[in-house]
C-alpha cells in the first residue's frame, strides 16, 4: 500500500488577490500574496468566504501543496482578516474626542473669562 506524505499545517500572512475571471469579468479564483510567495486558494467553504476580502490583509492557516509546474495551493483551515487601520482610526477618534479631560480646551465661547 502506498503511503501518502503527511502535510503540515502552516500559517501565512498576506493579502487576497484575484487570480482568474470568467467571461463576464467575475472573479472565479483567488489567491494570497505574501512577501515571499503566491498561493492559489482552494475553494473549500473557508476559501470561498475569502472572496469577500479581495485586497484585504489576512492571516491564514492551512495545508500547502505544490503542482508539478511549481504553483502552490493552500487549503484554508482557519483565517483572520487583519485590520491595519485600527491604530489610525483609534488615534483620530481619541484626539478628536471633545470630552477628553486631557486635551486642551480651545473654545473661545466659554462662559468664564480670565483677565
């Protein structure tokens, strides 16, 4: 009996890219592009969910296989969408918060006047 190679689950980070289109320009295949490699995402249930996140940064966990032509495929077992704007939005909100006691009050129409 032939024994198959055991595949190790790995985690990679990158962004979701469109890989293939149909005749009506609908995306029908997606991939993940990392700093080092590009992977075609296999279309299991989790892989199909990633169509909603094209051009988004993600961290995915899955099993890698390589075709004879060198194309790498990943079967997704878990993923997380990475929100790179968290810090910028938080800073904008924090510094724009009028009720923050630590920000300087520059209102010219205060009821009290100081001489």
